[in-house]
C-alpha cells in the first residue's frame, strides 16, 4: 500500500529539474492499513544494457522496487525488449509516511542514479518510473502509476514521452491519501506500460 502522495512523483520531478519544485503540498489524512512486500534490483552495479529503468517504489513497500507496480512492469519490459536488454535500478529511500510531501533524500538519490547511469553507460536509454506519491537528454520515457499529480506536465520531458496510469476509483489520483483497491491494481497495466516504452525506444 502506498502513501505519501507526492513522494515518488516529487522525486521524479526533482530529478528532471535537478532542484526541488514548488508543487502544491496537500496534507490529507492517511488511510493506510499496512505495508506490502517488495523486492530489490541493483542492476547498475552490473554490465551496461541498452535500456536502464530507474524506479522509485511506493510508500510502504519494502526492497527498493516494491511489489505492486514495479516487478510486473519490469517483466513486461523484459518480454518487450528481451531480458538481456533491460537493467533495473531501484531507488533506496525511506518510502515512509513521514516523508509525506516529498523526500529530499530520495529526490537526490534518484537524480544521482540517473547521473550514474549516464556516466557509466553513456549509450543506455533511460526510463524513469515511479509508483504512488515518488541526464535529461538520455531519458526516453517516464511512466507513472497511481500518480497524485495525474496529468501534470513533467519539466524537461516532452508530454508525448510521459505515460500516467490512474485507475478508475483510485483516490490517490484525485489527490487524497486514501488507498483503495484501485490503487493496488497497477500490475495489470504492466503490458500497456511496456508497450508505451517500446514505442519510445529503439534498440
């Protein structure tokens, strides 16, 4: 389950602007029945691949890529491009409700990981992605799941290179911190998300 609304989105926006953005900071009440499991991916420590995904998990998820939206998305990307072509790097940040409104340390880590990917693997094509509230020229696509800033432009990335998934009934997409079953449904969008990325990247 995921809170704070802007954390992952703010991390993504801060990454793209290299500074914290002045975004609205709603402070709704939380409805958070518990955290979810997760997994960890640190592919930047391995060999360079044609595509690098920098992913920020949702609040309350463990590991550095969580379990709800990330892993199904990565599997769909592997199917679309071939597993040998996709590296995934999770962002290690607190991902707790205490970071509601944005996590400056998480923002810095995400930006740093993009920089690391560009310097270590200058030919890689970068996809940034995040779930719930978390090198510009190298960024080919941005994918957001359950985004509280549903539809808001991301500085530095063409609107045509951004795909936002907001399920019907997901109150997080309406700017509230109430987690409904719809907010936990984004694994079902993995194939569509991967198809969007495939349309933006050429191997």
